[in-house]
C-alpha cells in the first residue's frame, strides 16, 4: 500500500486483562501492513519483562466476570459474583482469579500474552520503554526482553505526530 | 462450487482472535504473488476479520464457505 498507516499505543497498565489489548492491536496492525509502536510507561513496563507475571483482580472490579474453565457449558457460562469482602481479604484470591482467567483463555484458543508479544516482535512492532518510569520504579534493562528501545515522551510523540491511530490503554 | 486449488493449507481450528489473522499473515508471506492459501477457522469472528484484513492488505479473498461452524477461506496473494 502506497501510504503505510501508523498505529501508536501507550500501554500504561500491567494486569493480565489490560496487558492483552496493546499486543493484540499492535500485532494485528502489523499483520495488516501497518506500522506499530507501543510505548510502555508506568504499570505497562512489566509487560516487557522476560517473564510476564501479569495478574488479574476481581477486587473493586464489578464488571469482571469470574468464569469457571471446567464443567458443563451451562456451568461455564455462569458469572460468579464475588463480594469485595471476599476478593479483598482471602489470601491468594488474585492468584486463583488469574489462574481461572488464564485457563479460560487457553480453552477458548486465545494466545498467551507472551505469544502475542513474540509475534509483535516478529512482525516488526517497535517497543519503547519509558526511561523515566523505569528509573522511578527501579527497572533495569537486563530484566527486559531484547529489542526494546528506550526513550521518553518526546520519542513517542515524534512518532505519534504522524500516526493515523493513537490509543492510550 | 468446484474446489479451488491451493498452494498452502493453514488450519486455525480452535484458535481465537487475533491468532487466525496473525497466522494467515505469516502464511501469506511465505507464498509468491498469485499463489493461493486455504485457511480453515472455527472462530466466528474470523469471517468479518478476514474480510477486513483482505480489504486493508490488498490480498484477494477468493471465497468463504461455512459448514457446521467450520469456515474455509481461499486467499490469493497480491
């Protein structure tokens, strides 16, 4: 295509649910012959770690459906309402919710975040890590995967100024 | 409809968005211009997504058929 469309994404959240959209959109954009850049800042930075340890929490998140990845189809379609008193106080509740969501994704044939991140890199999506938040939160370059660029707001905006699609996630 | 001959087959059964698109892109990259890819998917979202993908990339969606929830796409590389 004569003029290549450009996608610019800021990934600012690192939970399992918020970690998916940047990688899904960037990899698909690249598959559609677009250029794509993801700028990782604040809580989005851990998505660049070699091992992604993203979790999800139903605590104070009433819109999050808790699904069981096993049992009959009817059982699996139940949205389990979890009172905050339980999700906030039972030790390990987030780990369990994370495990259930990962299992449900797997059963539905959804890629893992690591898989999508790998495909982004394979398709030439550029990853930029925010240098400032790295220093604030004490992240080292050695913790991150290879192929990451480092920069600040101006680095992102220089690219985003010519972007056709800009998203803050 | 007579079966279109394909140069490559890709099975995306059981895979969900965006994997069928990403795998299709990889498969198309391995073909030469004019060659045809046969892709099979069970993700109902892939019907609209494949049309949009072909629309943007310029590869030709030659045909789409569905049988018992299994979608078969033939795509000719531009």
